């Protein structure tokens, strides 16, 4: 399995974990708030034209800027425990716009 395939699997797992929170409406809303913040920043950092390889490279650097972003802008208490989930889910959603995306 390639590094990109493993990374994409990690992103998909993040989305599964996020969607598993639907049974807890408050928690799900909080996760969606974090997800929106990260996706907005991701658009700024990656742009609108990119490949999956470029997106995967950005993912490797994302935790530090995401921590900084959420520390400054999130109203969700205890957001650090959700960082891995929302970061992966944001990249999973964003991969759909990659020039070379294929399911």
C-alpha cells in the first residue's frame, strides 16, 4: 500500500469518527465548527488547484497550523482531543477537489 493510500485511509477514518458523533448533537456541532475552521484555512493554504500528492504533503504539516488556528479561533472547550478527527475529516472532504481525485 502506498503512502498516499495510507494517508487517504486515515482521512476517511477521520470522517467516519466525525460521523459517529451524530448521536450526540452537541458534540457533533462542536466537531463541525472545528471542521469548518480547518477547511477554511486549508483553502487558503492549498488553494483551489492541487493534486492528491500536494494535499498529502500539506497534511504532513497541518497539525501545527491547525493547533494554532483552533487555539486562536475556536470556541469549543477541549478541542485538542478532537484535533486528529477533524483534521483528517477536513482533508478527506478537501481531497474531492483534487485534480487527480478518484474514489
